[in-house]
C-alpha cells in the first residue's frame, strides 16, 4: 500500500526536493516511516536530523538562500511545530521559499483538548499566511502539497501543510476521483521574466542619465545580476553600496564599490548616499532611511520583483516592478556613456581611504585580541568558493565591513529578522547543499551557547558525508552579549547591565575536541593568521575559540549627536568598562583621522 506519507515524498521528489531538515515526534510518525522506506530504496528526499526544530527551519531557509531552490522542514505537532517558528520567520523576513510540514493529532481527537494539541492553523497563520492548510482527507493531499510548493516559490515565502497523524498512514489517493468538488493539480513552476514596459524603462533612463552623481544600492534581489550591475554602474559612473544580504552581488575589489550600508556599514557608503543627486535602488528593502539620501536631495529609481517594496524607504520617481537582471539588461542600451568621471573618482578616493581606516582599526591593539583583526586576516585568505554565514552579534558588523567578498563567494545572515544563532545552522545547510565547498560560521559566544553547542553535535555526526570536510566555526569569545551592550550604551544611554550581558565562560575548543573535531583556542594577535591557515587546511571541521576584546566598539559610519550624548552618559555613569571603552573608541576615531598608509593587499 502506498500511504499518504509515501505519496507526499513521491510528490516532493517530483518537485525536485532532495532533502528535508527536521526532527521526529509521533505527530509525524507516518512521514518518518515513509522517509525510512525512501532511504532504504536510496531515493529522496533524505532527512537531515537536527538538534532543535528552530535549526531545521533555519537550515531550510539557508538551503533556499544558497541554492535558489525551495527549502523544506518538518516537525511534530505541538512543541515541535512551535519550535520551528523563529526559523520560519527568518525565511519569511528574507523572502525565501520554505515549505514546512507539521504533524497534528488524529482528526478524531481534534477539539478535545488533547495532549500536544495546539491550534496549528492559528499558530502558523501569520508566518505562513500566504498558505497554511490542514489535510482532512487523503484526496486533498496532492493539491495541498502542489499549492504549498508553488505558492512558496511564486511568492518567495513560507507555506505550511498540517498533517494529522492518522491521515499520514492512510492509503494515498494519487489521483482524486473525477467528480464535482475535487481538485486536480499538477507539479511545476516556471519563474516568469519580469521586465518593466519600454515607456517605464525610458523614464528610468531619463532620470539616471540626468544624474551627475549617481549612487546605486544593491540588495539580495540583485544576486545573480553581477555583470548587469557592473555594466550599469560603469555606464553611469556610479558608486555602488551593498545591503547586507547583497554583499555577494559585487566584488569588493571593484574600486567604486563602497561596501556595506547602514549602522554596520562603511563611511564611504555614507558619503555616497549623503552626497549623491540620484539614487538607483536594485532588489533591496534595506530598512534604515537615515542612511539613504534625505528626501528631496536625490531623484530616485527603483527596481524590485515585489511591488510592495517599491517607494518604501525613499520616495521614488520611477518605481518599477522587475527582475534585476532582466531590467538592467533592458535598461543598459538606454543609458548614456559619461564623459565626466569626477563623481566616480571621488567615490573611489573615499573607498580607498576607508579600506585604510579599516586596516588601521583592525591592527590596533586590544585586550587580548581585536575582533576586527580576526576578520581582516580571514578576508585575505578566503577560499574562492567559500560560503560565509554570519550571526547577529558583532560578528555581523565585522563581516559587513572587514570581509572583502569576491566573485563566486556566497554569504548570508539573518537580515530582516536579525535573529541570533542562524550562523551554524546556515553553515550546516551550506555543507549539505554544496559538500565540496568550504563553509565558515562567524558567531559570538552568546549565539554559540544559544544553539551552536547543540548543532555542533550535528556537525560531528554528519561531516564525514561531505566531500570537503571543512566547516569552520569562529567563536568570538568576548564573554559578553556585546552587540546589545553597545546598544544599551548608545541607544539607551545606560551603562552595561552586567547581569543581562555576561556570557558564562565555556571552553569551546575543548568541547570541539571532545566531539572528535578540531578545536583551537587563540589568545594572541600574532596567532590569528596561522590559526586561519591551519583551519583552512584541516581534515575535519574546526572550532576556533578566539578570545576577543568586548571593548572595541563597532562605530557606525555616522553618529548622531544624541547617540554621542547617550554614549558618554553611559560610560561616565558607572560602566565598569567605561575608561577602557573610551580609550578603544578614541583609537577607532583616530584611525579615521590617520588611516593605515596603504590600501588593502
Ligand atoms: C533570538 C534573539 N534573541 C536576542 C536578540 C538580541 N541580540 C542581538 S545581538 C545579541 C548579542 C549577541 O551576543 P553574542 O552572540 O555573544 O555576539 P557578540 O555581539 O558578543 O559578538 C542579542 C542578545 C536577537 N537578535 N535574537
Ligand atoms: Mg559575545
């Protein structure tokens, strides 16, 4: 007998799903039986068993980010389903197609306040609002799967199918009866070409051609349009800033690429935005308007696949719905070649200077290790095919600024949700999706203690399946929930609240060794370079436990006067680290005045 669960796997196979990230429970017993049978027959999808359902959802999100395919995760009813939520919101916020399959109690028990009975339709109604359905009969399952898959792909969002456990084990109905009241769905989805009409493109070109100082901002929507973005930037003599999820769009070796934008961004991007007369935004919903031109300062053109994202952060003169690559290709012949490259030269000079500021900052002394140097030294050693996964603490700042991405590399983090602890689940998914590439998780000790310690067990259990065994976990061991400590000081004007901020000590390297992985602890700046060399030559996954200084501030590229007042009030108001922080801040500022003497090597 083919069960409903066997049929679901068969259908997912037809949809091209090779892997399901998940965790068991009796709510998905039928699915587990089917996964077992599929594994025995050496067909997909295969289960990747995680340590916590939240990780499974984060892995599904990363799967989508690193492959462009849909990510699929699975959990049991009640507690398992609830655990998925944060990872699902991560996918939703970053517009990734993810299907989640969750178990539910038997149909006969529903409404009976049964054990582990949670109103899953309501629970998932927000995160999967585009499509959340519960199967009530086998004849319905085919179209539930087809629609959940298609809607997730088409809307680039999260969808959810709830499967009562008795249905999972019933006989499948692969073809619903040909009668009134049945639904006859099929497999497959083809992405459309989305290009604005010629008149809109002409208007966009008119605005862009009239600009004397064009700033471009590219986001995740421009990944895959590298050549087209370069061609347009060349034609316009523009500078280009990158939103964090779009870090891989352009190589940082291009002299007019000013790097990241925003609180974690670069001074060169700040200058680009505050001095431009025209803004061209491509595939980005970067949220902080204060880092964009002021209203009225620049004329705006925007292209985004999602019409809801248009003219949202800056009032655009020409807001266009379109695919980045297709739209830029259609736009290019309409753009005039520049003769005056004065603006471009200014952008390049700012950028070149900024890299020297960063180098100076990275090489400044700290106690014991300056976290910026850890990233700076990684940057020059990055393998060409690396996949970088950053966490939401200070690692995100240093990833944003100090890492020079080159063509062919990939990188991501939790952008919209900015949740803690995606870095290791993302890196694990990266290894399953691209077993021949090196994955590096960059995270704090807080994130490591939140779920990294647990998912390292998954790494230890599975790494031998990967063609290239290298998964490297960098732990910024600063004993602090550092990013929030800075926020307390600069946003709240409060001193560090030791009770909330301290991260208890833990020997990450010894723990890694206990799991049979390599673990290195580094306490001296001169050991950072050799540490990366060794990790990149390792024959198994490695944990790098680096003792970093929590008093090195991630200074934003622009600091409003109120933030300075808050900061001083916090540091002079009994902050135990006040004077050390002030000294480190002064060093950071000094690096802006007197940067390193040469550009990056
Ligand atoms: C799930 C979740 N909880 C809390 C936060 C708020 N938060 C953002 S960064 C951060 C501190 C991270 O500390 P750690 O991982 O040690 O990195 P560090 O900043 O110290 O480098 C916190 C608590 C969050 N973003 N997500
Ligand atoms: Mg920390």
